[in-house]
C-alpha cells in the first residue's frame, strides 16, 4: 500500500486542472455589465452571461483542461474571471491582469435552492477545479449549484505558479537525512530556482496571498450576478474562508470550514500542536481496542522512542516505485517518521502495525508509503508553490519566529531533539525558504481573528494531524452563530472520508443554524490491523 501525497489521498480528491488556451487580457474601460440573472426576468443559467463588476470581468467559455479526467465538466458552465494582479496598482499604469478559470456544476435536483456554494480549495496551492470529484462524491450538489474557481497562481489559472523542480527535489530528498544542514541548503536552492523562474516570467510574487484571493472571490460573486451564496472551504481553504468572512462579509449566507487553520495561529507551532492531537487520537483509539492494545500495548511510547532513536541513527532501505526505472532509496530519520505519521493518519488502521514493524527492524512498509506518495504523478507539477510561498512568507513567518516554532514543538513533544523541533511537519526549512522568496510582510491585520455572526459549520477530525482538532473550538469562540463539531476517528478534511460529515454538511447548507448532527452517535473506531 502506498500513501499518496496529502493533496491527493483519495481518487475523489484534488485532481488538479489546467485551462486550455486561457490568457490574461486587459479589460477595456467602460463596458456595461449585463443585468444579474437573480434580478432579471427568466433566469439564465449561472455562468452563461458575460459581466463586468468593478475591475473584474467574467467571460463564459470552455471548461478547463484538467490533469485527470473530471466527467462532471461535460455538463458544467465554465469561463474565466479576469482581475488585476495587484489591486493597489490597477489604474496606475503599472499593473497587469491575471485570469482565473471558473467551473459551475449545476445542482442535481431540477428544483433547487437559488443560493449556490462556492468551494475554497486546500493547499495552499491546490486548484479548486481539481476538487470537483470530492465535492460531488459528498453530495454537495444535491440541491445547489457548485462554483469552483482556480485560486490565483494555481494549476488552471494564468499565470500558473507551479514549480516541478521543487516536486522533483522533494522526491529525491527521501534519500537524504531530512534535517541535515546539507539537505536544508539543497531545499532552499530549489526554492530559489522556483522563485527566480517565476519572476523571470513576470509574476509579482507579492500579489499571491489571502487578501488578493479574498477580493477575487468577492468579485466573482458580483461578476456572476449572485446576490447571496454559501462558502465551503477545506484545509488551507478554511484560512481563506475566515479571511474572506472578515474582509468581504457581504453576500455570504453561510460558511462551512473543514480541517480548520485559523489565520491568527497559522505557522509551525500550531502544526506541532496538530501532530500531537492527531497522533494521540490514534494512540488512544488503539489503547481502547483490546486486540490492538494487547498486540501494541505501548504504541505512543514506542513511536516517540523510535523518533529519537532514528534521529540519532537513521534507517535506510530501497523500495520499488511504479514508474521508476531503479529502486528508490528512502532514509527514515526522526523527522521523516513524524512527517510519515502526519499523513498516515489517513490510513489509521495500518498505523500500529507499521510502527511495530519499524520497531522490529523492518522499515519497508513505511518507506513504500513515503515513496509512493512523493513519486506519484499526482505529486508532480500540480501544486502552486508560488501561491504557497506567497502566503507562508508574507502571512506566517513574519509573525512567528524560528524560536516560536521550536517552543511550540517542545510543548507538544518534549522528548524530541531540537533538530526535529526546528522543522515542523509539512513546513521544513520554512524560514530559510522565505528568506529566499523575499516578499514583504502582509499588514499585521492579516493575523486578526474573525468575528462574525454568519452561520458557520466548523468541522474537525479526531485523527487530524495536519490542522489541530482544537482549532475548531478556537475559531468557534468568535463566530457567534457557529456549530462546532469534531468527527471522531477521521483524519484531515472529514468531508472527504466520512459519510457522517457529508450528511452534516449538506444539512447545514439547508438549515445553517440547525445542521443534523445525529449521525455522530453511531460512529465507531477503525479495526486496527494486527500483525503476526
């Protein structure tokens, strides 16, 4: 079994898209907007009329060409939204325009609600169009149109700020000691190469952040002629949703956020907290299951001992990976083991067995999962590193020091050495990368908490090792009409993997102040694999 990268762990998830023939163009001044369908006579299908809204322009057109087939696009209404790359420079003769692809999936029901749902993708750096299969698998289109727009810089936007060289380095780095200074230098070199290539292509890397993206979505609603819509964000998309609620609350009927990342906390320390909470959820579930506890009576202690031991004496092996001509070398040190469990929480039933095999000198199972994910075609050339670093380096690292990350790690895992704590899971070498990325800090208000009375469904997973389950309660305290739910025994983004979460989410958009949470009472833990 292989563990795909976090962006693509289910076939119904994130199959990123590319827009065929999309080019950014300058919108002529003085164009008259067509009347919004919600206010005109017979309603034209959503996304079939060209409109101007302020500096933004929606044009109907072909659906995006995607990296993987998305059959639902054959019935979709598609087009592009053209916006300024930087709104503060528009009209001063210095700004250029960028193009974002839009796909609208009609509701399954012929008679459906008039307030659609706009989907905010994970990442940062995933393309929302690629996540259409996950939304449909969860029944989100039952009685509402669904709107997917490629966030600026992502795969089906123009420009797209992907960097294959980083993805290729991340795969090769499996054969290196993860937190060795020499690995860090290579990591930053790959980041700098990406930066320099995107700058040569003309991108203003300081324009790819939450502030501009939130304004893009506000402009999209107006350009589509929608009086009121609903918002659903997953993973990083929850951070963007909270920013959008704070900056542009008008026209938002309700908001669902799943796998919550509060903008006021985003960074390495809260990532360490997430690892602690998610890992403990798995360890506790094993301890409460007699067969698992009998076979693995000290799972938490065994894991933490392995992390420390492997940091001092890494294990090395080779594995066969589909599509690779030669066996792939995998080095498992303490930091790599922590990263593995962060994502292996999606396959929790196999975690105790994998840890046990490693403790008995067999790293193959974990190595195969790591290599299968990093070398997967879905991990190559699809994530917008330009958008990701734009957010990390303007909104996160300026407001969290390297010492803050280490302190957060030590609170969560006091036995781990400093070499591990300096690199939070998923965020290795981030401060060094951001010095190479060289964008200015965002305004400090980017770290403000969101205070709102918009009805909000706040979802977390009890096994979530990527965004802390406790983040849900944290954001709920400033959302006066929120319903905060932790779905037990499920990892990051519960909507992707839990029928119960899907039921709650669909019911929430029907009744935003009274979602149906009855299914929670019947949930059971996974049956953990018991090795011989």
